[in-house]
């Protein structure tokens, strides 16, 4: 075989081997971390588009958004590194606060799964809130806030829901009594109302700007074109 053909054959073989051993593109949906304010971020920290979602767990519009947007956001924007998504709280009542603390209980790595599970079961546990409101409390009037939240979680089925997700009731009660977690959730709520000027949930900020969108159909056109 002529020398030139041998060299070309070797180069072709090396190129094929290099392609075979090339690392696959990084899946940024696996990158999850806490933000400085206490939210939870999924995606590339250096993504050119940074989406922040302000949600309330008792908000039916938020449940619809999570059901509609979670899969397309992951596949079209987050996985390839085009966008990151951060979830922050804008709590509306003590029931929302209870769910927000439980969503954080498993840490950042578990957050998005638990967050979506709470919304998926929202109708069931919100219906139990109605009964809870009508039933006289067995707690003393001066009961600590953690005891009140634990009672809510127990009577509305949230403890049972989290147990199915692998978080034992005792651990959930610890999370409901965690002052740092409480401070983070309330700080995000204060920021959303006072600084961001969010007037409802869900509300969205893209690269630092509050946008006029409250559902996936309105938000999607405001994002860059998705990756194919």
C-alpha cells in the first residue's frame, strides 16, 4: 500500500476512535443547586437565559404551569444549557408555607421531583384544607408555629404525600420547624412583593426583568428559540 494511503488510513482510524470516545453533551437538567436567596436552580449557571419562577403551592394556575411547562423547558432549553430555571416562593397563606417548607425538605437534588409531586396532588390536599378550616383546632391558642404547620401537614395529607416520596414524617416535622428554611421562604416572598413587584402567581423574571406572562402559553414566546 502506498505510504500516502497508509497515512490517510491511520488518520481516518484515529478520527473515528476519537469520535467514538468523545464525551456526550452534558445534560444540564442534572445540575441542581441552591441560589443565594434560597431558591433552587436547575441548569447551566452560565446559561444566557435565566428564568426565575415565583410560585405558590396553593395556586391552581401554578399547578397548571408546572404540568404544562416542566417537560418542554427541560428538553428545549435546560438540557442543552440554553437556559436555567430557578424556583422561588411567594407564599400566600399558612398552607402554602407548609407545602413550601416540605418541598425543600429533601434538599436541592430532590427538590424538583417533590415540587412537581406537590403540584400534581394539589387538588387532593387543597380539598382537605376546606375540612381543616371547618374543624375546631385541638392545638392551644399559643401553639408554636412549627406545631401548627405540622398539624396542617398531618391533617391535609401532606405528611403522607411526602412519606410516599421517601421523606419520613419525623423528617418532615423537622423541616417544618427549621428556622433557616422558614427565613429563606419568607425572604423570597418579601423580595417577590417588594422588589420584583410581582402581583400574583405564577410570575416570571427573565434575565432580571419581570415579564407580562402568567402561564406557559404566554411565557414560551418570550424565551429564545428552543434547541432541536
